[in-house]
C-alpha cells in the first residue's frame, strides 16, 4: 500500500509548500552509480543514467548533459549541498523529499535478500519463506554487505535503522550500484546483501549466478518507486520540470518501460504487470502538480 499512498502524500505536501521561482538550466551533471560492470563506460546503454541522457539530449538540446561516476553516499551529499547535479533511478522516500525535487521513472519490484546458496539453511525465515531481517542482522554467524547511503525502500530502511549495533554488517561505498558486493558474496567475502532481483541478471559473472540466489524479505512486498532527483533549489526545480516534460510523453514512458522490462523475471512481470501498466499510462503525461509549482 505504501507505493500507492506515497504519491498522494507527496502531492499533499507539494500543495502546502511555497511557490519557488525556477531558474534557467544550461547544464546538468548526472551523478550515477548504476554501472554494475567495472569495465563498462559511464554512459553505457545498459546503465539507466546513460539511457536517460541519450533520450534527453535530442529533446532538450539547449542543455549540456554530462555524467559523473560517484557512489550513492557522495551523490546524495552533492544534492543536499544544492550542487547542480541530478540522479536517476533513485529510491523516493519521505526523508529525501526534504532534500530534492523528484519525477517518477519506474515502479520496480521490491528488493530481495541476495544470499550465498550454501548459507540459505542458516537464514531465519517465516512460514511463507520470507527472510526475517531483524533476526538475520542479529545473527553473528552471517556477514552482511550493504551500500552506504543507499535506500532500499522505506520498509527495508526501517529495518536497517539500527545497523550500528550489528558489527557483522559492513557498509561499503562502491562506485557501482552494488554489483561489486555481489561479486564479494560469490568469492565468500560476505554471506548476504540486499538488492533487486534483477541485479543477479546484470552481474557479469557465471560464478556469481551459480553461487547466489534471491529470497523475499518479510514486510517488503510492495514495489519501490524509482525517480529522478534534483536538489531542492530554484535550479533543481527548473531541471526536474524539464526532465519531467521529456519523460511525460508516450516516447518517454516507452523508453522507461523497455529499460526495466528486459531485466524482470517472468514471475515479476506476471505479479506486478497490472500495476506497472497503470504506472506507465500515467507516466506518459507530464506531472501536473510538478509543472504548476
């Protein structure tokens, strides 16, 4: 229900916020950590940021777009500081609404626990086979690896709020979006991580694919909203409006759908298909509340 209620909450907050005068945008630096393979270029079409920039350039030619590789923590520090940067496909949360303007991109199946197959029997799971995350975090036999500064969606973030007391869970700041952590799991340097199921498909390693599997997390069954974020400044408002206008078209919705669909498992497509269809129908138009700010 959270994924459905969040947009309504955001619109309500937006209605109460004072109007902000936007300013011209001539350049956007896209901070990205979505290059899973260290050998790929930053603008590789397999990365969402590269695909988005390629889509925007001919539709917003008066703006220069450049890509900067930085980890999730650094990217959000830059946005919080009000720098003229934006991030693509970032998880939208109420806390981040205080720091950034957003326009929605993709409704994504929820994150899963990615675990070494030879550790599955040790996991605390409920009757439905879902991993009970608080119990797992407290298990000193199992080593967790998470990305510092990354949001895994509100439901999981809440369960990760007290990580400081779980010494067996290590936070990393990789330049990619977490692919290196999955490689660590495959090499037995950690036992579990949290990521989207599609991350296993993206990992360019036969060893990782055979060594790892994904399992659902208790309390995290709702899809996660991925969005573009720009700083909550007059420049950021102008940037997010321009991005929203470009994405708010049939061509924009098609590009976003196709960039995600190829990574989804048949099960995910069947389970979340109707909700995704509704989302992309709405995404094919500019966001009225955002354009009217």
